[in-house]
C-alpha cells in the first residue's frame, strides 16, 4: 500500500473518471471482496456466464452463495440477457457479466435487468482493459468493474487486479477487507508523524497489492495503446491468413476494431468441415 500502489490507483481514477480505484493481489480476490462487501452470502444466488473462466464461479462459491450459470449469445459471446431474466429469483443478488476476449457484452441489457430487479452488477473486464463501448471506456460507467493484471492480460503487474467504483460504501469496505480488516494500512501507520494505532474492524484477508507489482503497472499503463495496436495487427494477420480455411469461424465483433482490446482471437472449429477432420486440440498443436 505504498507510494507506487497509491500512484497506480490514482492513475486508474484518472483514466476511468471514477471516485475509487482499489488495488488487490488478483482480480479473483477482488470479485470475492466485492461480493462480500455487497452482503452476498449463503442462500443468495449470483448469475454469471457458463462460458467463463472458473475465477468468477469460485469467488461466488467462496461467499457461500450459489452460482447460476447463464448461456451466452452467439454474436458477442457475452451473457444472453433474455435467458438471464428467466434465471432471476427472489434469491438473486447480483449479476457478473464477462466482456469475453475484449468484446463488449450487452451492457445495456444487463443494466436494464439490474434496474428492473434491484440487482448489483460487477462487470468482469478482465479481458477488456482498453475496450470501449460507443467511445466510452469499459470501467468508466456502471456499478463496479474489475480488471485483471495477470501475466497474459493486456497490461500486467505480474499478479494483481483493480476494482473501479463510485460507491463510497463498497470502496471503504473492500479497502478494509483487503488487509486483515484493519482501519489503516502499513504504509499509513509507519509514515513519519503517523500514528501506529489501528483497529480490526471486521474479518479480512491478505489481498493487498505490493509496491513492486504496482511499479510494473504504472509503466505498463503508459504503453497500453502500443500493446493494443500490436495485438490488433496480429489479429488482422489472422483474419487475412485464416479466412479461407474450411471449418473455421473467425471472431465476430460488435464494436469498431479501434475500440477492441484484442485480448483473445477466438476461433470456432467444425471438424466435419476442416481438411482432414482437424479438431480443436489438433488445431491448437498445428498453430
């Protein structure tokens, strides 16, 4: 929680025009803290996509709540809001939509559902740092957004994550939870002239980001557009060179190529149509 962490958090507040950017040691722990801060627990339900990495599902289960998996749309591989609405019950407390591969999900549909049924939304933007919707950065509006800085993400701190929100209570609660439930972090307590005193406010965890990780992130964020353009160039090569390959369906995106983070280039494979009946696993090995 030192100067580098504080600088990275301030940069995120500036980048996304939010009141709070709260760093954590991983996006998974960040999702968990957000759910806990919302009061999600045993007997509750949280809707997220079935086509997803296990992190969101595990974070939900760690709270004691039940995971409700929703199918995705064919066009953007994001949550299908029509199907999600049918899954909402009196136990549903939140929705976690994923912007898969950096492609924006039906964000308007998700927020309309949340408003209609009084639900909280945690946007999983772990693939989407650098993605925009109608010119607006994902993370700059909405309820709560969670970014990942894992080693293979669009920017990295080696390990780490960031939560962006304008909610005073959620931000305060997560800041306490991420460091053993204490009222002030070590940097505050051991600064010159600071008081060493602190209180334990609630059960907490060791989920804070280190200055070493944050120092990497400060320089990575300066290069985000360079990284995005490089990924876009690679994607354009894939579109050119794989377009005529039988049995392959290349990514369809619902935003401009300039607004896409290009985190992943996802390919659908029909082994009945590929030459030699190449399936997914063999295709991966060939590539």
